[in-house]
C-alpha cells in the first residue's frame, strides 16, 4: 500500500503571481488534484494513503495524517494559505517523522536482525515549492539543514531521518510573471539548482525545474510512474574491473581495461523493485540483507545503521548457483549505469557476487549473500539474494540429499557446523524454515539465539512502548490550529556591548530634552520590562473602530475621523457611532416601540391604484388590510340602537318616549327589531 505524502510550501513567497494571474499556491493545489486524477487510472491506487504537510510549526504542520480520510485531505488542501517562513528543513523532518511513526511498533526495520526488503512501506514524498531562499526566525540560510533532534523515540538507531523505502521528489516552480516570447523547449525536464536537489538525490529521488504548465503536467505524469514498490541500495564496486568483452561475447585480454579511473557504474544509488505476490498482494521473501556488523551478546547497544545498505559487488565472473527446493529471492534493479554496463557485456550465464562489509565474523569484506546477474533475454539485471555464504552451503545441501540421502555422516556434520559458525545468528531462523521446506527439519536445533544482548532487547521493547505514546500524541494533534500569538516578546539586552544608558550620545540627547535635572542613568533597572510583550492584532475579532483606534486601518483614518466628527456633533441622524453588536443592544422597555422606528423611515410611495384600500403598517405584518364590516348608520342625537333577531323578542307596544321599529335585513331576509330612544330612522 503506497503512501503518498505531499509537502506544500506555504511560505509568503508562494503568493507571487504567474503570467496567467494565478498564485504559486493555487498552481500547487491544482498540481496535487491533477496528480490524484492521473494516479486514479491505475487499479492499484485503491490502496493508496494520502498525507498532507505544510511549512507551519510542528505539530500543526500535519494537516492530514494516518487516520484522516480522503475527504479531509481535499478539504485541508483547499483551505491552505501562504503565510510564514520557508522552513524547509523542519518541514522535511516533520514529514519523515510522520512516515516513521509506526515503524518501531510494527518492527519493520528489524534493527540488528538484518534488512528484509520484503518488509517495507513504500513512500513517495512530493514537495512543491518555489525554490526561494530558506528562511527561519534566525535569518536566511544558504544550505538545507534538517534538525538533528527528533521527538520520535528510536530515531538515533538510523543516521539519516529517512528510510530505504522512502524517496523524495521536488517540483520547484519557476514559472515567469510575464508571458515569454521565446518558443517552449521540448524534451525532458531538467533538475533544479536549489538546495533541495541534493536531498532528493540522496533519498533516491530527483527534482524538477518547472518553467511552464506543460512541463508541470509532464512532471506529474513522470511522478505517477515513479510509484513503485521497492527499496534503495548503494551498489559499489570492490576489486579490479572485469576484462573487456569482445563483439563475440568472449573475454578479450588484449584490450586494456581501465581499472583505476572512476566510472559511473562503479557506484550507483538505485532502487530494487520488490514485487508483491500476485495472489496475496503482499511481497514475500525468505532471506535478509546482512547487517554491517557482527551481532554479539556483549554489545551494550546497537550501532546506528545507514538508511541505505552499502552492497559491494565483485567483478569476478562466477557461475550462478542454485539447487532444487532451496528458496531464493529475486529483485529487479532499476535502470542505471551499472545495469547498462552488465547488459552490454552480453553474458547472461555468469554473475557477480555481492557482499556487505563487516557482516562476517572472521572476514572484513564478509561472505557473499547473493549475486548480480543479467536476465536470459538481456532486458534487465536481477539481484539474487541467497543464504549467507551460499557457495559453502549449497554443495553441502546437495551432498545431503543426493549422496547421504538425508543421513549425514560425521564428516558432513563437522563441515556443516563449521559453516554455521560463519553464519550471523539472525540467519538461523530463515535457514531452519528453508530446511524444513526441503525435508530436513532437524539439522538445526530449536534453541535459536538472535545474537542480541538482553539490554538491547529490553531497550527495543521500551522504544516500542514510547513510540506508541508519541504516536497517539501526534495523531491527536492533527487538524488542530496553532494557538494565536498574544504578543511579541521583548528580548532583554544581553552581550558584551555597551548599554544604551552608558552611551554618551544618549545621555547628551536626554539632557537636551529634559534639562539639567536628568536622573542618574546608572541607577536605572535594565531588567524592569522582563517578559514585556508587544500586542498583536487579533484577526478573529471584528474591528471596533469606535472603541479602539488601533482597529482603524491606516488608509481609512481620514474617513473614520469624518464619521466620528459627525457622530459627535449629531450633524447626521443616520450615522450612529456604534459597532455591529451595540447597534442591536436595545433596552427591554423599548423593544416593542415600533412606532418610533416608523417615524425615522422615509414616507412610503403612493399606491399604484388609488381605489385599492389603504394598507396600514401594523406591527408584525405591514401588508395586512383593515377590513371593516359594512353596517347601516343611524344619525340621531343621543340615539341608542339595539338590534335583536326576530325570534328573540316578541312585538311590543311603544311606551312613553320609546318605540320599537321593525325592519328586514336584505342579506338574510330576517326581520330585526330596532329599539330607539328619542330617535328617528334614517334610510341611508
């Protein structure tokens, strides 16, 4: 499952614009999205894990780590902003520490027990930067330096911060701000000349100098092809060069060989491909690459190892050795000057043995653990990893099965015991497994010793527990925003220089300002303002320009003074000297005073249709119409009218000063009784 970590430069210089008007940070975001689309074409991308790291201070630089999903990754990518310094060294260290977080817990590095190429976490670290000067709080740096101190436990067991299955690639943006009139050059993308290029080459990667959008797309397509499962190894030649080969493929001793001049193929820093199993999808192997020291029970601690093992090859032609049923591991080499030289010799039936210096107990160079051999079709070069000191073991096993028929005599056992003494202890377990597969399980006893002292074993267990705690702490801090700075700390004057209070020019200037009665400067306490801080503007709070003069931007001072003058003199009723929060702070007693608010509004426009009933602005619904019931009016002085239904009262005779009138309602055709007191009936 490949791990793809994107390290995005979020320094302030990423705000610079290209000829298209887009900033470098926008181009970096678009490059990541395009890379994901190109990668999605490969069915193997379903198991990819994506991480996002920026140039912020650790641990806040980690935006998406081990537990964040793809949606969180894309959301954090879109929200990136360019501000800060170009702290490339610290960002790289944080990125490698994030990748190495679980290695001690899983035991993938197998310290002191040999290097297993089939135990790996293939990781590609892609950084996108503008290649400007490296800056920090201490100033401008000319060279790239990674911090030596790491919070990750066990980092001292490896000399470098990276591992052999982690490669760094850099996209250095050099896009111009003005459109170029020169024709675009086609071909391969050159490497950049910035400080990160050397770091990329050390890890087995490379840098790209991107000058156009087409070159950027070309680089992304190349990076997609670089996602391979494998580990990086340093191959170095030992001994003299081989004899030149003639055109017929035979050795030509008459042609002189240049054994002293350095050739590109003498030292190569390349990848070997570790192919996963077609059935399980996980790489399978049997034999480790030996350590560069002999493990001893008396060693109090493990010596630090290099990230990439140094494998030396001898140019003496040997015959490839293999026997039936004995497992071996086969790894293809990445194309390099070494593979080109071996293929040009056109000798697929010979091989070159490989060694690791100081891996043996009695030999400085060590014993061979495999060989380099060209394929039969001369299309690639393969590294065959065999049991340690296989030229001695393979004839013994061949005699055991073919001559002794799994019943060895005393002479054979003595020879086999002598071989085991030259074998590093960590090879005993894989050798016992191989012999069990071959049908000889009892040749090696079950009491196997790993060769490490008790103090080393307990130290490795302790590191594993500490790494779990550190892993939980780092994973819990992912996604958190850094605390805002309250202020800038004022540093106390230190050093051997003369204090300002003892300067003649300062005392002369102070005397001219305050006169003769100047205080004795020698009595001033220079540490009076210890811990003093200069306040910073809190960007999260809304500016309150009527309360705090420091919230007013410089370009708006004159306009703000005009508004404050109008507010003070009350020359304009619509200017209210309040901020947004105070504007809506109204006492409870005045909350329902809607009529006063209506008085401040402008007079409404007339209705389009004057015949329409007039709208009254009632509180809550200004569009509600006043619907009055249609009744008949009785015009009389001191008239009292009471209307009753016909079935409520019977007809009564009028009395003194009072009378009853009978009428019929036109709508309901029901008769009504009207009682009138000193009144008269009016028909309208």
